[in-house]
């Protein structure tokens, strides 16, 4: 595989890539005249590089999906082999890689989640999970958190709680929102993680009762909140959600698009919390995004409903052979290399203590939180009041302190993942201890800039 050290810089090629992009590519979530995407020439492992030969450590796994890193040879070879054998086949046929991947996923899912409906992405996975819940229950309302992101399709942008939803309104979705636990910024002013969990469950019960339990098809929850904070649920919270859903016949959907397939040091994040949802949605890490793939893992309650009743939905590329071959290869490689166990151990033995030490040295760090290879460093302007380094949903001049931090990371050869007043640490799961230590050393340097804004 080519690496940056063997790559010959080619400024002319980079200029052509940039020119084509600016002339013809319409980018998501962007004002088109105000962006200038960096042309990327190649990537390997936990690093990628531009046409000038500048290397960047991928601290966010692109969009928290390159779990196996870039250019993993086993996954690349599996795609190439499958392309030679059978590059595509309609989803109405049985296919060896599709069936094998479904079995491997079911074997790693908890409880009776034994069926898999394949999609092309996480938004589609959540879209179909909601449809399954609504059809199976005969109800329409879905409960979702304010601090959440579930996708940008018609239904899923309506479920999303964060500001990306605002300009898409009205979405025409039957959605009610609730506050999830967030100990650092508790809506209930609790003084412990345990108390936060109890308060959050009491609040959710009130929302269910006031909304009308008989109208609620599903509650959808990111097992660990992703872009909106890497918020780990308090002990017992997800089990309490499960019990509440059982009490009222509500479908519990675990959105694991971001945290599934090793990100938390578990095949599925819910396994770390000893809870079994009715449906688990996945994408991203199932094959590291080498070929688009997502899906819904389905428990018997929902699967049995469709035993004699046709499911009203489908996709042309459901379970695409190239994507499934990549998924099989990824799971096999993770097992052979002990990736899951290493992520869990490294998160506790290296990442957590290093981040805690960094936090002690920087007054701008309000809190560090996370698990596995999924962490957030929440930055504050005032440690006493916990006022954020930048305002909620800041942009332009108001976001300048965070913009400065992002530039400082890139200048030091680390490509960060940031959101609002947080720096997220979500590198590929194959990132070495040395690269992790290097990234956190750069973080330590960059936080000196954030400290200047502390009152």
C-alpha cells in the first residue's frame, strides 16, 4: 500500500481536484461559496495526506466510521475478490456474503436479535427501524432526545434533536422530545451520576404518560450520545428505559450507527450496559465505510410480526455483495487481531488516565468523558459556572475560539473532530499506542490556546 513517505507531491493534480470540486460538487451541511475542501491524495492506517504531502492523524476516523483504519488489506482484498465473483445481485436472491454477514452480526448481538435488514447507511437504518416499530405496534409517535442525531433523511431529520433539524422544519413527523441524562449540564441540577440517571428516568416516564403510552410506537436512543457530546448513560438508565418500554408495549430502538462494531470496546454498545433492545441500527463501523452499508438487527417481537405480513419497504442495494464482503472481512480481521479487547483495555489504561492528567493541567477543560475509543473533552470559559468556551450552536465570530483550536490541530498534523465547545477523540480502532499518545500530546499543546479564554 502507498504511504505518505512514498507519495510524490503533485500540486498540479491537487489543483485539478480542487477545481473540479469547486465547480461541480455540492457539499452537505455547507454554504457552498464559503468552503474550500482539502483535496486528499491517499490514506493508510490512521493517517491520510494531501497532494502536497502533508500528513494528518485521523483523530475522528473521518465521520467516526473508519474503524478499521484506511486501506486495511483484508477488507480491500475481500472487495476485489467479491467484485470478480459477483459484483452485484438483487436483494431478492440469497447471497453467500450477505447471509454470512447477517449471521455474524446476529451472533454478536444480544438476546434474540437474530434477523438483519440491510440498508445503505445509518439514516436509512433508523428510517426503517421506525417504520418497523410503527407497523408492528399500530402506533405513530416516536420519542427522541433533544441532544441527538439520527440522520438527514425525511424521517430521521425529524427525529434529530440538535440544530441541524431547525432549517428542515416542518418535517411532518410525529415526534415528541425528552431530555436524556447529562450529568455535567444536568437539567435537574443533580449532584451525582446516579441521581442524574434516576431523574432522567422519572422525566422520561412523565413524558410517556403525558404523551399517551398507547400512541407511542418507539423510543430511539443513541446508546452513547455521539456528535452531541459523547454522553455515557448513567448506570441503570438504559435498563430503566427497557423496563419502561416493556411496561407500555413501546419498541426500544438502540441507535448504534456510531458506536457499534468496536467503538466502545464491544461489538454492540448495549452489551456494555447489559440491555437488549428490540431493534439495533448500525452502519459506519460495520465495514469502515469502504462500501456504503447499514442495517437493522431485529428481535423476535418485531421479526415475528412480519412472518406472515409483508414488510412494506425495500432498497435496490440492500445487502450489496461488495459491502457485505467488506463487512465479513472486517469482523474476521477484528477477531484475528483482538481489536475489541484492545479498544476496551486501551480506553481505560491509556486514554482515560492521559486525558485526566491533561484535564488537571488546563482550566479550560470542564470535563472529559467516554469509553473505548470514543471520548469528549468539554471546554469551558468559566470553570465555576461551566459556561461553554463558545455559545451553543455558535458560528462566525462567536465560534472563533474553537476555530482557532481546529487550525492549531491541523498545523500540527492532527485532523480533529469537534462539535460546539467540544473536542472529540474517536480515532480508528487500529491506531497505535504511540499515535494515540502523540495525538493527546498535541491536544495538551492546543489546549493552551483555550486556556487563554478562561475568565
